[in-house]
């Protein structure tokens, strides 16, 4: 009899819940991907099982969540247990389950970022922003794209990393979310809040702003009117900064390599991955390009 794909994760979950004094009976898997998400039955608790080797990142996420709570910033909240818990070589964290939610607007993103970037950098270990984290791993895993395209992307990665190291001065460094888009700034009946804290670091606030700018200037997912409102609410237009092209290209590279990696196991995404590559390589006309979302 073949074991369920959820069986190994359930064993990790049982160990972690036992260590934290929580009940894993009847837990429901919500997402079984690299990071696995479970709902604990009748407790309004979400358990997040991270990948092996991510203990430091999970501990940082816990520190960030506690800091945001102390500062009164609306964000996902931790369950009051000692965490992260190590189980089966994987870090596990426990979060208060949110009510039903929907993506925030670009104005919501701007408002939350303005609050975040107004805070003094906390005296906790966050590490400095790396815009290229996991790009190499993604390209290595992208075995469904042509070799020549992969080599070109490697070259773009090298060029952008060098440009990032020599980028022009901009806004003062702050704590940054790292992946600030409407899927991570959500609306609930209790208001708007931040989710997905794993990319928090110290770095230029422009990195958080570039996500929305790229959706306006590169993919066309955000209208000109929406982008103007985003800038008005936040109080700054990142596209006027001379370093914008560097960060925008880095964000585009992340979006392309994400698609290329997932196309290796999901053939239905191959055409979108190739289209994104073609756009960056100048084969599909000028920006903005219509890039479809990949879940």
C-alpha cells in the first residue's frame, strides 16, 4: 500500500505539536509544497513546516513577528508557545489562524509599507537584503528551458549582482518585507495586515516599492491610475530613482526564474516561462508585457 504524500509531514507535525503542547489530532493539510501548511482542528492555529536547513530563517521570522506585535503593526501573529520547534530536521512555527481574506489593493500595500519603513531598524538579527536569494537554485532546477536561455539568465544574474553592489545611494536602510505584493498584504474583516514574513531583512526600502512598480511598468498588472495612487499614499515614486532599473531587473529575474523552476514539474507553465524569458531577451517587444500569474 502506497503511503500518502502527507504522511511524512504529518509525522513531523505530530512531533512538533507534542513538543509545543498542542493537539495534532484531526489536523488538515492546506498546502503540501516546499513549505507545508496545516490547520490544527478546533484551535484556530496554523502550523507551518519549513524546509530542512531553514531553521535560522524560521527563527528570524519568529523574531520579526514578535517585533511587529510590539510595534503595533498589523501582521500575522504567533501562537504563544516556545518556537520554532525542530522536528524531523525541519523547523515548525505556529500562527493564529486568520479569518477569510482577500488580496489587498495597491493602496493597502503602500499604506502598510509606509508604516513599516517609518520604524527604526530593530535591534534583532535580520541579515542584509539579498535580492538574488535562491536564483542559482532555481536556474539549476529549470531543466525544461533551453540551455542557451539558462546560460543567458546566469549571465544576467552575474551582471545584476555586480550592479547591485555598486548601486546609487537611495533612501536610508530600513527593515523591509522583501516580497511586498497584494498577496502578502491582505484584507480581512479585522482590517489589512502583513503575511509571509520569511523574507524580512534590513535593506533599501526601494526593494519593497519595486514590486508594485514592476507590476505597473513591466507586467501591466497595475494600471497607471493605481500606480499613481500607490505613490501618493506612500509619498515616493521609486521609478524616479536612478537605481530603479537595477532593482526592477532583479525583480524581473526573480519572476522569470520562479516560472522556469516550476515549469520543470508543471508542463502547463512552460509556455509562460518561455514567454517571460523571451521578454527579457528582447524577443517580445517593449514593456509592459502581459505575464500570467503562476501559483
